[in-house]
């Protein structure tokens, strides 16, 4: 994984000192709250319902065991013993005292971490998929480019006060697992079939929230050397033409939709002519400097005979491998997903300091150098030899960390919702808990098979409910919490927005509504057909009819 150089260390150290000074001036009233607001936001500090929340950057979702141990220490000393992993591969602490933020920032800096640009109208944390560098369907490791984008965008003075927040995702696999098409800019890395040269397909104008859009292709075959200069042109056009009079219409998706993709592309190309072949042009030397931090290590050969025997002899182990593993380029190895969704008492995305330490210690004991955070709010051990797999399963099971439900109905993406967030219209965590109780039978979950269910507490869509097969959105109706259901959303390269099922649903009815949706699927699916494929084939009507004819959904 990437290691800070002297420039990185100095930059982060200066930011800690700078924010400590800004905070002191705020506490002494030299700065007003209005003046302080953009300063704290660009250091990841939000004011929530009960306390300040701090969002810590985990660039492209990669942590060392030492960093995870530090996060556990921060959770204990500065929070209430847990942290919340997000869809953008960061971690949030929900009970932070503002006066102690400089202490936290220093603890982070000591292990090469920070909270820079995790909020504010700037370029946020660059994301990619959690299996980057090891996945069998990968064209090229996207992490060097993600790291180059991180370095380019951090403290770039031209893009620190954009019309609105700006998010970039990078992917290089045949199956997009980074939700690229819901980002302001998405980069699909691929190789030219003729020359094998690395190219980039640039997507623009994605975003969810109150006005959801799936991104559109802006450039099909951009040379990798031009990625920074071209993205700089995109951002300049957005900075110049993006709306600043209405924050709900300030995202680049609104600008792209208003101009049309062709007109927007024309504006970008005009701007790019001033930038291409200039200082932002990437060189092979610079790419190699960053890429060396991600070079694949030679993995020893493994005797997998015992692994195959253990699969055959232990149903629980086999079930866990089926759902919680991901193929590796080296067939002697697998990536293992550790779910944060351990049951009704475990809010999706939350992890206790005890569990963080346990995972970090397992990583240290097994010489695992990295732990990854997924878009689905889980953790990944990316390179586990098959001959160590059974022992790892036993260790994780002992700590209730081997829940075999990744990719299934209860592997929900959920925002903190009304329990914490001042923007939320409704709670998310109790809804997730109720669904987990309703669908606690593992055999039933495995029979249902692959399906995504996401729950957002408001229109900001932090849990990406729009692109879930089943989406749940909290709404306020005359001071009461209600929930709108969408069906048919989809992530990936063929991403699409789900369609509203109909009238809003009261909280108590949601588990039964989900049960009815599943029953339609089970009674109509073809053999091996997934939920989303059945929805695409049948349309919304049979699902809508079953729900509103069989469940009391309104008062």
C-alpha cells in the first residue's frame, strides 16, 4: 500500500497545526460560525443531532493493521467505542468533542491518515473497489491512478471551493463494483485491443440525492497520460458554469443535464486544448513512482487439498466461503469479506473497537499487510491462502464475525439516519434491524440468493437506495416517519434508478412489504434467475399488486 513521503508528512502535519489554530480562534470568537463552517467541513467535521461527527479519509478504502488499531483507539478515547464505515470507504465517529479534534488529527497523522477534504465543496476521497489489485476480472490495478488523483486533488487551490461537493471513482474490472456511474466523474480504465495501451473511459454527471442521475460517457478512449489534464478541464467547466445560487441544483449532474452531454463535452474539449501537454501531463516516471507502492508480491504456492476436504466436510464453512469470498488472480488464494451486519443488534456499517482490534490482530498474526473497506460497508482481507482459510473462519466465528450473508438480503447498505443525522427525515437503523429479524433464517436467505437492499434516512441518499434492487427512503409526513419503496435499481456498468412502488409505507409494515416482494420473486423466477432479472422481466406491476393487496401499509 502507499506510504507517505516527506511531502505528504509535512502537508498533513501542517494541516493539523492549521486546524488547531482555526479551532482556537473559533472558540475565542475571533472567527464566527459562518467563517469557521467551511474550515471544519474540509477537515471532515459535521455538527449532527447530538454531537459533532468526524469523517476520516481512507483513500480507496485501504488500511494497514496499525491504522485499524489506531481507529479502534480513537473510537475508545474520543467516541463511544465504535466507528461507522461508509459507502465511500471512509469511517465516521459520531460522538466527537470539537475541542479534541486536533488530538484526533494528530493521532491520525502519526499513522499516515487524515480527514482532509472528507467534506466541503471540494474533491472528496477518491474511491475504487475493495478487490483492486487482486481480482481475476481486472484489466489493470486501479490503485496507482486513484492515488495519483488523490495527490493531484488534495489542496488543489483551484478546486477547494467548487459549486458543490465532487466525487471521483476509478474501476478497471469487467464488473463495476465501485458504483462508478453514480459519481460526478467516473474513470473506467481499460486497454486498447489494438495496441494494449492503457486508456480511460470518462463518465460524467452521475449522482443520487433528490435528483438522481446515472452518468454519461464523456470520453471513450482517453490516453492515460491525459487523465489529469482532462479532468482539470472538466472541473474548470463545472467551476465556471455550475450553479451557486441553489445548492440543490449545484452538482455537476445538473449542469450536464441542462447543457446536454454533447454541449458539455464541447465545452470541456475547448478548455482541454489549453491544458493538454502541459504541466498536468502524466509521465511514465511519475506513474511508476506511485505504482511501485502497489506492486504485486510473489505469493508462495499452497497445497489446497485440505481446503477442499474442509469444504466438503463442514457445511457452515462451505456456506461462508460461498458468500464471503472473492476470487483471486492466484487460484491458491481468496479475498475474504468480513460483514459488519452481524444481526439485528449490529447497525450496518458499524464496528466496535473490540472487533477492529480483533481483525487487526488477525491480520498481524497472518502477515496480512492490508485491510480494505467495501462500498457495501464491510471489510476485506484481500489475500488469504486457502490452507489458512479454515483456521481464519474459526477465528472470525469465535468473535461472531463470520456471518455468511455477503451479497444477500441482510447485507444492507444503511446510513446512520435519524438516530444521528440532523438532515434525516426518518430513522434507518431500526428498519434495518426489523428486516434482519424477519429474515434471520440463513437457509431462506441463501434460497433467495443475490439481492441488494439499501436504506436512506433522507433524500441525500447516503445509502444509495436509488441503485438498490430494493430501496427504502425515509420521508416526513406531517411529523411522522414513513418510507417510500423503490424496486429495480441496479449498480454496475448497467446501473439504473429504481422505480417507486407506490404509496409510502409506515415503519411497522416494512418487513412484511419486503416479504411480499420476495414472495413474488420466488413464485415467478426461472431457475438460477436473480431478483433483479426477474424484476426486469416481469416489470413492477406484480410486485406492486402483491404489496398493496396484502399489506396494511397506511393508517
